[in-house]
């Protein structure tokens, strides 16, 4: 009898421990559009800044901590408002072109600029800290009246990219004179595969769609610690600005293992 009671207590203890585990996980899927600001185009020109657009796809994992302390008095602790997000993000810009008054001119230089086309694709491996403005446990609670939860986040990424360059005037590898003069020197181009790091700053909002499913929208600013992501470097001309990226995405987020004895 004592042995059976001990087994029952052991099973109950294990079950309670599993339900009260200190970490809760989400998985998210996002799709969206990007604006990559590069050395293609004229600095400060609106079309140059926002017309070189691409697509983005993201798979994300969220780790949050509100289950780590089941005391109701602990609901206002900082860990009830933060998540750690890890993600793999693919971004593709199939065609980068020059805009601005220089590319629109009727000169030979303008003709070469208009004929010049670039492309870049990249995979980002990132980690971010997200801060939510409303208590996450109360937001995820199935019967909560809280539907919207805005957030901000910051983090870093390791970026693997591949870029390419072409010209409507011919094969620039055989005849570099078809390129604008400042891109003809060997050191002015860095075409191919490379790696770099980037910093990100984001803002967004979650909407509680069902008990276990959230909808989310977010916009992020990504600063690359490189000026070679687009294949054009600043070693031989005046533009010394690193690439930056604006990324707007919509997505769905599923709560994998939310449980709290406060609610059940």
C-alpha cells in the first residue's frame, strides 16, 4: 500500500513539474517584403531608397519565461514581459537598379548606369530580445480580454549573402568599359558569396486570434556591418555607407506548450 502511494505521489509530482516547467515555447512563420538600401542609386533619392524591393521568409522560435514563478505577486516581474526570439530568415532581391538624376540623364554615364543590374540573396541567423508592453501570461491566458500586445525588440544576425552583377550592354567580365567609370576598377566590385554581421531594431504587434494561435505584424530595421552586400564597395568612390534593410512581415505564431496551474 505504501509502495503504491509512493508511486502515485511520484507520478503526480512529475506531472505537476512538467505542467509548471519554467519555459514556454512558440513557433512562428512570417512572409513579407523588403527594401534594401544600397549603393545602387543616388543617395537621398526616394526611388533609390524604396524601389529596390524583395521578398522575405522567416521561421522563428520564441522562448518566454512567465511560467518560471507561479506566485501571483510575481506577475509584474520583468520576465513576464520579455521573450527571446531565434530565427532563420531568407531575403531575396532579384533586381537592383540605379535611380536618380544621374541614371536618368542622357549621357553615356547615365546609359551605363541604367543598364547596370544587380541581385542579392541572403540567409540571416538571428537572435533578438523582445519586450512586450502587456503581461504575457495575462495575454496568453485563454479567457483574457487582452487581444493586442505591442512589442519592440533588438538583436543581432549573422548573414550569409550572395550577390551578382549584369549589364544590358554585354558581359562586363569581358569588357569592363560597359560599366560606369567608378565601377571599373577591380577593387570597386566584390561579386560572389560573403558573410557579415548585422544589428536589428524592430517593432510590431501581436493579435490573439485563438487560444493557441496569434497573428503578428512587424517591421524591422537591419544595419549591415559591411558595404559589400550588394557587390559594390566604397573603396574607390565617395559612397561609404553600409547597406541597410527595411523588412515588413506578417505572420502566425503557435503556442507549443503553454500551461499554467493558475488557469487550469
